C-alpha cells in the first residue's frame, strides 16, 4: 500500500504540550486542501487552553484561525515567560 504524502502535514509539539500528548512529532493526513490550525489542535486533544499556545506554520508565527495545507509543517508551543 502506497501512502500519499501530498495529503500529509507534519505536526511538532514542544515543551509541556509534548509532555501532555506523549509525543513530539507526527504526520496527520488531511482530506481537504486546507484546514484551520484549530481543527488540528482539537485532534491533539491537549487540555491546555488555545489562548496559551503559540502556533507556527512553516516556522512563521501565526494563530489558531490560520489555514494549513498539505505539505505544511505545524508547530505548537506554550507561551514562554521569562524572569
């Protein structure tokens, strides 16, 4: 069986999100040409509020309402605070 890489997105999790989910990198297959980042966030099923997350598509900071397309790389990381 041959997989169709053209319908896949790479999802990377960092820090607390990675610890909660139990994984750091996965590929998801999407069945449409574009999907909102928030829909992928719901699939991850992480209980952190979306307002406390930084999102990047292809290493560019964006937001949960942005669209992701097959072949993109999506990263979720918690908001970092310093002190």
